[in-house]
C-alpha cells in the first residue's frame, strides 16, 4: 500500500506515519511532504499509484483544499483523509475521494481517531472486486474500480480502463473488446456504475461533472438522452452522498 502524508509539522507527520505502520496489516510505503507544492512537484515525476493521501487542511502557501483539487485532476480514485484544526473549512473540503476528517487536537490526545479510519479504509480496499474476462488474446482480470466506462458495439462491448501507469501525472488507459452485453454488465457492476444511455455505462468515480451531459476526469464528454437526465442526476447525487459516509 502506498500512503502519502502532507503536513507542515514534523511531529504530526511522525505520529501519523507511526499510526499507519502500527494499524495497517499490509506493508506500506509511506512518503511525507511539508508543503502542497512539494507534494505535487514530486507526484509529477512519480509514476507510482497512491492509495491514500493524509493531508493537513491548513498549511503555509497552498493549503489542503488547493491540494485536493489538484489531486482530483491527476489522481483518479486515490482516497483522502484530512487533518484539521479548522472545523469551518470542513464543508469546503468535502469531495468524492475524501473519506474522513481527523481533528488534530483530538489526534494529539488519542491516535485512535485516525486508527479507526485507517482500519475501515483497509477493509474497503481489501474487498475490491475483480472481473475475469476473455478476449481473442486469452484471459485477463480488471479491478472494477479501474473501469472508466463501457460502450456497446453490436453484441460486444468495449471496456475502457486505467492501466495503473501514470505519465506526466495522468493515468494511462486501455481498451478491451469482449463478448458481453451492456445489460449483463449493468447487472454485475453495482451501484458505482451508471447507465446513462442504451450504449454506455460510466463508473461514477471518474465523473468530474454531470448536468445535461457527463464530463469525465480526462475532459471527455458523453451526452445523456433528455429522457434520462433526471434519473442520472438523482443517481449521481446519491452516489456522492455515499462517498461522505465516513465523515
């Protein structure tokens, strides 16, 4: 597991890192930065995926809110836990990948406030599902959370997914053509996926914005049939609410 901590206080970084090592059952790589700018600069040159960011909201220079917006552009699906002494900033800090908030004053007295969130995070990560498929080259596996979208092509479907590689801060993607109907996919995939039309299913984790069309994190756009707009908006709203369940 790859964890990145960002806080301007050395003591906080040390304490957070110790909790991560003591709580998580899998061996973790832990990196630490003292500013949002140094973190982003390092990530630009780093092709390794990050599972969890633990970020201070209030820091000199660029703060954690700015950092969250940057990470949402270039780190699809990486989870975020915020450390904060500023309750008034929590509402602005909410986001699809923000899975929790830890009060720094409480953490200084009792590290369990972070440990509990780490245990829940690890439990969710370990339960991620994998789909086994076959194409003309043989069998292969894709994690559900790496699927971006699925498009129908006659009796086949194209799966677009992230490969896990990052170039210049952006996830690389690939496509597979498999013999499976969109209806079969819809039944199997579950609530994180949204069928926006007869020919397309989208993973809501990769949606940047949804109004009369879907705008994905990579900037690509997918039209929503007029008759389906309200249903898609409602489903996406409910999905976003579930992402706040740990806070």
